[in-house]
């Protein structure tokens, strides 16, 4: 969802039998490209604390932990890259 230059990633999932094939990277690349096309400067997402694979992927793409509730909330550091 994109509103006023910010994007919220609601839900992302990859079936277990397809994990480890770079699909997460492809999805992240496509999401970043879409954000660039729509002049997004900030991306927010939430992830379960227990999902270390997803957390590693998001951190690889420059996301960082903002706050902790029942889930971690991450935001993109790549404001300049997305703009």
C-alpha cells in the first residue's frame, strides 16, 4: 500500500518448497523498483521476531528495527535510493 510517499508491506510469504531459490530477493527488488516508480521515500513492514530468515533479508536490503511490539517493525534506510 502506498500513501503520501510511504509504502507499507502488509504480507509477504514464500511456500516452503520454493524457499532458498532467491525468490525473496526477486520480490524485494521488484518492490523497491515499484516504490521508485511511485516516488516512495520510506517503506515500513512488520515481521515476526521468530522469522530470522526474513529479518536477515530485510536487513540485507537496508531495513532496520524501529520498535518492538509483538513483531519487529522495520523501516528502510534507503530513502536516497528509493527517491
